[in-house]
C-alpha cells in the first residue's frame, strides 16, 4: 500500500466521521424543530433540500443520488414520500425519455427554506455560546473547506465509477 492509498483511506475515514457527526447534530438539534411544521425524516429533508438547492438545473433522481452520494433506491423511496406528501412534483424530461425532472412545489420550497432557517439559527446560537467558535469562526474559510471536501468526494465517486466500468467481473467462457 503506497502513501496515496493511505491518504485516501484517511480522507474516507475522516469524511465518514464528519458525515456521521453532521447527521447526529442535525437529527438532535434541527429535525425536532422542523418536524413540528413538516412531517419528514432527515433522509427526505436531505433529498428535498438537494432538489430545492439545484437552482436553475433540472434535477433528476440520478442527479440527487450523485449530489447526496446515496444509493438510487434510497433516493427513490424518499421521492415517493415527497411526491406523495406534495413537496415535490415529477415532470417528464423531454430531452431524455428515461428521466423525470424533479421540482419542489411551493410547499416544498417553504419546507426547504424553513429547514435552512432553523439550521442557521441553531448554528448562530452555538456560535454565541462558544468562545472558540466566536474567535476562530471565518465563514469564507468554512465554505471553502466544505467546497474542497465536496469536490474531493465527487472526484472519488467518479473514479470509483470509472474503475467499476474498467474492472467488470469477467464470466468464465463455460457460462457464456
């Protein structure tokens, strides 16, 4: 195992650790306030926010799966709930007949905005009570760091997909 492999393993373990901490933080602090107004689980909230944050892009289930680094089946289960509860609509993609374009409804936009508002308020409250955070907090640096982590995760995902295509398991001739 070379140094770059070790660096990748360290990165992956740190990314999983950060992701786990983030999910626990959101589950314990934001979700209880959010569910008073909207009855959604964290998985659905993440999918809704990915769709709402896509801006001018036309997000598909595949796009959301890539952005959230989640299994497509998990995204589909969340979409069924979000569409059924009226948070998202699914429209035909005329440029690709196999895909559906996902759009947040007004209710979905309000829910996504509400989540971000609660999240922001909780972060600000945490900043007010933490001397370390207050003196060392630099929003630009935090955003830059998160962008680097997101970029690295996308590169990793893309390289994994390429490797899967290159190293498809071969079937012995007797089974062809």
